[in-house]
């Protein structure tokens, strides 16, 4: 087994860490974090079965789910709710972008791979939204020493900003050689999410729930 394969395997199963940190407190979690746990479970199932998906279409739809969930989470942190016409508008924009791109350009062999433009574009949008959310939460007085919200948002920023560059190479020969970086980012992101759940549950000494 090569080190690339080792990192990929660790990446797939690293999501167990935030699940182990969050599931024991699932019933006590606020609704948005309960949704976060379910989102992580779905992502794990997609990663485990990704090699069996025909033409990888299930993974492509998961990319849309991931983008919309992160958007909803960030919006919740900014507005304290998800039942908003503005959030619905942006979710529909993401879905429309996904549908037009995949349905119209999917069979165009002269165009870039189906994941590349959609995934990299949406990831950089969510990365900037996450960065803005971090600054907004900081202005509200939240601190990394006690705020699980900031840790979750930081994880989203790190993941979206880091993997944006990798997905930009999906149509190049560098793709396979760089994919281990994507897996490494997944591992670090899951460590951040696990830490965030522990901060929320006050299981880290010196950290307190908001």
C-alpha cells in the first residue's frame, strides 16, 4: 500500500472522530448541529461507496449537498435562523448552477470535467462566506477559547479554501498527484470538527460552551 493509499484510507475513516465526539450528545445538540452530524454520516457513506458509483454521479450530487449545507450553516451563524428567503435564493442559485452545468456540459467532451468548475467555484464562494462569518462572530465577542461556532466555521473555511485549489486541477495531469493533499485536508478538517463538538460539550479543559 502506497502512502497515497494510506492517507486516503485515513481520510475516509477520519470522519469517525467528529462522529464519536458528537453522537454521545446528539439529543442535547441544537438542531443545526444535529444536522451537522447527519451530514457527516452521509459524507462518510458517500466516501466509502464512491468507487462503486456509476460515473461518480452520486458523488457529484453530494458536492451539491455539501455546498448547500455549508451555506445553511454559515447563514445560521450569521442570522440565527435558516428559514429565510435570502438563504432559499442562494440555495436555488447553487442548485441551478449545478443543474445547468452538469446537464448541459456533462456530455461535452471539449469542456472541463463535471466536478471542476462547479465544485471549485462554489467552494471558493463558501470559503469567503466562512471567512466573513469568522470575523462577524469575532466582532460579536465570541472567542476560540469558548466558541464551538468559531471552530465549526473555521473547519468549513479550511476545508473549502484548501480543497478549492485541488478541484481546480481536476482537468489536468496533476490531479492524481495532488489528491493526497485533498485527503490530508479532509483529515485536518475532521479533527477540527471533532474538537468543535468537544468544545460544545465542555469536554476540553479551559474551554466553555457559549
